[in-house]
């Protein structure tokens, strides 16, 4: 099974 | 004052169709260099990055930087009121509450003005690091759209595996599974029909179909799509917008539990 991470876990909020 | 004019509204109509499934509202950052939008979908799984350069417009004036929050649904409705051949002008004053869309027919006999209220938005800007990707694939955008649509019938996710032999798309579900392999084009008669793979290292990543199927709404913008992938980082799915700019979609991969 695979889960979905959010995009913010890869790109930091500036 | 801000004023941006395109000789044909078709480009802007296509841009709106390409983002309306993912975004409900977005901030349009207007500066001397052009118009930029960066926004996440509601679930914060994907990110849309749109860039329209000022030199790509037929007329462009931006006296001071503006951040205009726009409702994408309303903007899409307004753009649908324009004929593809109409000239479109976007106009706003400094510190605007509204933006005006002006459509002029080719024979200049019909002039339409639509005024849209701007919205105040709390915007989060994400920093996207410069990345050298393990695999960069250029392929016909219609082929990519077709593959996403076909494989979505079999599962909720598509696994993309790229090696020097080619690119393989796989979907598996309760009813069976499917895979489609594309080899690098040996000799393409037309550049836009080519499949070109630039691989440093093989990559295998899985992505949710529903986002890929939203991205391919940009297909009418460009004959080719560029997919950039590295292990455990978001996919970049990029479409050029004529000689005016580009739209990039970033999608977080699905990972093993």
C-alpha cells in the first residue's frame, strides 16, 4: 500500500 | 496602472482550462517581467506554477507590482465569453478592488467588458529548489493524456518507470492491470511526435491518477510535454505556452507505507 504525502513536505513555505 | 493585451484570447482560455480543475483561487503576481502564479490544490498534494513573460504580450504595462487574488471559477466563466480570435486586455488600477477583462472582436465591431472582484488571499509561497533530475522525458502531450486516461480505468495510481530503454506506465487494480511502454524515438519525422529520454539514473515513481488527469487539461497548450523525475521528489510536468511562458505542475509521489 502506498500513501500520499503533501507537496509542502518537499518544498518549504517561504 | 496594469494593462496586458494578447492579440488572441485563445492562449488565456487554454491556460484557464488547464488550471481550473486544480485551483479554486490563486494570486496573480504582476510585475515588469510578467505575470506569475504559484498555487497549491486544495489538498496540498500538487502545485501549479504559471509564468507569462511580459515580452510575450502584444502590449504590457505594469507601473507597480500588483498581487491580485482571483477566483479561478469566475475567471474561467469570463474567458469562456471570449471568442478565441478576440483580442483580450486585462486592466487594473493601482491598489485595485477589481480587474477588467476587455474582449474585442477581430472586426472591432464588438467590445465586451467584464469586471471581476478581486479577493484577499493569505498566500503561502513555496520555495522550489533547483533540481537536476535523474530522468527527463519529452513526449507528445496527446500521447501522455491518452495514457493517463486509459490507465486510470485500472487503478487510482500510475507507476512511471524510466530507463534508457524507454518509459513504462503501469496501473494495477482489482480488475486487472495494464502497462504501456514507449521507446525512445529512433527517427521522428516531426519534432513534436518524438519521444526523447535524457536519463542519468533509472527512476520508478507512483502518482495519483486524478492529478495527472488534471494536468493533461493543459494538452491544447503544447504538442509536447516534459516530465522530469528523480527518486522521492515531486514530478514536474511542464507545458510550454507558445513563446510567452510555461505552466509547470508539481506532484508529490505516492510512497510505500
